[in-house]
């Protein structure tokens, strides 16, 4: 069993839709949870990070962590074509030294 | 707005060659990382460094070594390149300070070993 499972997609939505991206994990020691966005032929860009359980909001993006279910989510409201990218979830037990990444979900937002 | 740069975007090397990948960051970050990214496998950590001359193995260090002689520079060395090292290599730097976390990746080096 992989430590982190993430549906590879692709996920295709119309502009303005609410997007839900999810990951499950197996290691209960993870305390830090991150989401990255990666455009084609670019390095990943850190979007959001959270510590332990709960929600965090930043503009159109909301990250949710449910440690009891070992499940994390990223919601994108009012999705835009510029949101089309691969989204990677990641988690760490030591504050970012040894971080485990999901394989990424490819998102397409159609105008 | 340059933060993390990598010496090459594309490299083609032959089996058995010694390969150097260089990474430079301009944010004075203590921590630097080398990952490889392969389809379906996500990013996997090769090595990281939390200070000058300090290095720690990641999840897949075999066949690689690293060097950090200056704070801003972290080099990845493939001592004898093999075809299974064909991949996208990504360098990153990060900082944790007072609950604030920031991390930046370079644009990546696509290495092909023939």
C-alpha cells in the first residue's frame, strides 16, 4: 500500500465550478499537510500548508484535513482556466524534511 | 523574482558518464532538497541538506551523491549514469520559522540517459 494515494484524473470541469481534490494517507504520524500546483514544464509551487486537523482558507482555495479518516482535501471555488494544472498533495511528520508526495491529479478547467 | 535556479533544463548523457546537476537559491534558506519526479510515482526525495556541508539520505539515494559547500548551492552527482536514472530532477529550498513555512522549487532538469 502506498503511503499516499491520489487519484491521477484527469479531472475536467467547466469554468466557475467548485473543484474537490483529495488524498488519503496511511501514516498517522503525519502532522503537516501541503498542496502544490504544478504547471506543465514547471516546478511545483506551494499553494497551502496546514498543521494537524482543520480547515485553512486562502482566497478561492480551502484546504481541509481530517486526521481521524486520514483524508485531506483541496477545494477550489469559482475555478478558472488558469487553474488548469497538476495538483500534488504532500505530508510530513518532521516539518518538511522528509515529505511524502502524492502522484498528482491533473485538472482541466474549460472556458 | 528568481528564487531557485537549476543549471540545465534538458540534459542528454550516455550510460556510465558522471553527471553534475547544480542548484542555486537566493533566499538564504537553510534547507535544500533534491527530488526526482516520475509519472505515476510523484516526487521522491533523493537527498536533503539542512546546513552547509551537512547532508541526509532521502528515500532513494542509491546511485547519487550530493555536495553543499556554500549555503546557496546544492549539487547532485550521478557517479555513473544509468538508464533508470532518466527522469525529471527538481531542486527545492525551504524555511520553517515561527510557524511560517515557505518552499520554492526550481524549474527542473529533464535528464535522459541513453
